[in-house]
C-alpha cells in the first residue's frame, strides 16, 4: 500500500507530465480548503481546473500582447476619452467589444498630430486581446515599417507568403498612414495588402490626412479611389478633431513654470 508521501510524489509527477503547472502548484492548498468547507469531489476538481484555466488565459493574453507590437503604455486606462467628441466616445466603447471583427469592418481614425489617434486604436487593440482571453490576434505597425516589411518580401518573391502570414491576424493596425510620403513602389505593396484584406479581415488605420489628400499617399487617382473604396465599404470612422494633447501639456507646463517663477519673485 502506498504512503501519503508516495501518492503526493506520483501526483506531482503526473501533473507535470500533463503540463498542469497551476494545479501542481496549488492542489494541496485547495485540498485543505475543500476539506474545511466540506466541498464535494466535483467542486474541488472544478476549483482546480478553474485556477488552471485562469492562469493559462492570463499567460495567453500576455503572450499575444507581446507579439502584437502594440505600445502597451497606450491603454484604455490611460486614454483621456473626455477630450474626444461624444460620438467618438460612443464608438470607442462599442469597438472594444470586438463585434466589428466578425463583420470584417475597418476602423479609420482621423485627426491632427497629437489628437490621440494612435492611443485610441492601441487601447482598442489591447482590449480586443484581453476580452477574448488572448484568442484575438492583433498586429500593430507604423505605416513606414509595414511597407518596408512588404517591400522586402516582394523583393524576395515572398509577398504572397507574407500576405498569408498577415492574414492570420484578426486586426492589423497601420499607424500614421501618410505621415511620411512613400515611394510609388512602397504604396503599391500597401495597396496589395489592403486589397488582400478586403472583406477578409479588419484593418485599423490612423491618419492625419483626410481622404481628399490621399492621392499624395497612393500617387495615382484610380489607386487612391480603389483604396478608399475598399476601406470605407465596411468601416467605422473616428473623427478626433481635438487639439494636440502634447501641445496642451506643453502649454500647461509653461504656465506652471511661469506661476512658480512669479511666486518665487514675490517671496
């Protein structure tokens, strides 16, 4: 007959082989609680499996956040939505629910530099990952970085493979579309991506240029019209026409320094 210590060691070995690290770590503590609270075997097992599932969910979320490339400091908690128009605030609250992904809708955020476009889409992207327990995949990249990635793949005759890789993401966030003017060849590969994603996966874009100026980006009227048509067909548009928060912070800092200087002068 096996001793209690032998049973514990065998159980630890089995849990390790089954790759159940959380249960392996907490089963003895949970057993003590189960005995104290007169839990049934089913309740005890449920408690253990819930702890294991929760820990796996946390790790999966952390892993997907790291892989996404999202700027994690730009979260929903640090987003000052009170600066945005009421309509934009309502849309952001709806977008974090993630229903637009199932409809393969795009999200287009427009506004001046410093208006909070990048922060808003980054916050939404993080919430999509967290609320799904890490099952939603998001990819964040600046427009310049993304087009260089696509261009490098094209030169290696691997653009089709690269597009298939990117198609695994539920949402692709392209930051600062048009902020830096790209060459025609670079914009051609970007258009290829947008065409490939059309009605297959969501694209989320920030831009400080209105549609009327997108010909500067795509260099050609027909290509520009085709790109806008694909993006707008199924889309949610966020108009963030608010002053730059960086400019506001700079002005507030200058006011504080001036006030402190006057107080020191009068002291």
